[in-house]
């Protein structure tokens, strides 16, 4: 397993970070001009439309035999992966680092950088018709779900990356740390059998975790592998497409998720580079050494007995955040990202 040099990776990120994207509310008007610029170096295509007829794009690059599919903002209010993936696009388009040259040689990468543009504009989890795309993999009621499945079938990837955000409530088991990045190799059925595909998915996650532990030790968690019969990752895994779930979470004092964006970028690049440089994906056991996620955080704990969470909303076209009381009473089992006495 070849772990990327962190100094080089950090320099790539600093030099190629897409500065036009910032914060949590990222929608189509933000990415459209960036996609136009990217088309000079990468293959950018309109592959369909949302329920409200907003264009959905793909970005494709590389000529290698290992086919990798990524998608972001399946949930419109989960944008950290979108920011990180545009940073990655810039590195592919403009960096001369051997990392990206190897990826281009060994892999063909196809990314849908905003699957749910209507939900992204409205800053909601669901699409314009109130459908959760991540629970629509079987019925495929939504246009966006049908589009993703068509892309999957036509592209026939070796690995998929399903990029999400997780709430600030999650911590890393047996630590006092928030879960800044969490990984999951989805189950294929309710017994959570360790199939060949799941083991191969775990192998890639091990590489990503190995790198992140060098820069944010003990901030990486393992998301629950409970089987969800209608979920996208579970069904793609069941169909034989190895699917890696990345959940971007909270880092101290980073409510804009800009630090988490960087760590998400690191994980994506390491994961794809591992696929590019590896042909043996059989080792999986140390995946289970990654601690579990646990729900043990509030954004604010006041007076030791009131736990608040921030709620993000779009009001009159502006991104706003309000605090909401979630629990009152004994909070001895909880940690506050901030504590007011």
C-alpha cells in the first residue's frame, strides 16, 4: 500500500483549491462557471436534467482500465464533497505531480459533481419532489435516481465513491473527538456478510484511513453498516459495484467545513491513487480497527443541562443558522463543541 506524501498533497491542495467555492450552501449557479472553465482541460458533459430542468453534468478524465465513478450532493445540503471534488479537478487539470499523472494513466474517472441541483439550491436533503435520492435506489421515482443508475450501468465502474456530509452530532468512539471523516463499506444484505466486494471496498478505505490518521489522528470513524434495502450504496454494492461511502463531518471551529473539505480531498485523492497503484484488494481486516461513530455531541451545551444543535436554513435567499434546543436534563454522556456555563 502506497501512502501519498502529505507534504506534496498539502501543497497540491493549497495551489489548486477552487477559491470560487466556500461555505456550506453550494448550488448550480456556483459550479456552472467553474465547469465552463474546466472544459478546456477535462471532458465536461451535460448528462441529464433535474426534476426542475436544471442541467446535471459529468466530468470525465483519464484513459486507464480501472473505471471509477463518483457523485456528490445526492443530498442537496451536503456540499463538502462537492468542494473537495472541484479541488481534485483542478489538480488533475493543472498539476504536474506524479500522483495525478499516475491516476490519469491507470484510471478512467467519471464524476457527477452535483446530482441533486434542485435540493442544492433549496438547501434540502430531498429533491424538488421531496424524494430522498439516497432511499430511491429500488423504485427510482426521481429523474435524478434514474440518471445515476443509467450512468452506473453504462460506465460499469470497478469502484464508486458516494460523497456525503454527516451531522455535527457524531463523535469517534472511545475518544473525545468529533468524527471529521467517517467511512463505510455498505452491506449487501441484512446479515452484513463480508462478501468479496465489501472486502475490496474495505481495502480502499484502509488506505484512506492510513493517510488521514497521519494528519487528524483519532478523528476518523466507521459509519454503521446496517443494511438499508432502498439505499443507493447498499444496492450498488449488491449489484457488484464496490461503493465507498465518505461522510464529511465536523472539525473543531469549522462550521463552514473548510478544514473538513481539505481532509475530504486528501481521502479522495488517496483512495483513487490506491486504486490506481494496486491490483490486490484482498486485505481488509484492519478496516474493523477504525472506531465506530457514536452520537455524543451537541453544538452547544449550556449550564451543563441544555444541549443545542445548529439548524441551517435559507431565508429570503440568504444562508442562516439558528440554534435549537434538542435535549434538556442529564447531559453527562454528551460533549459540546462549545460549552457555556
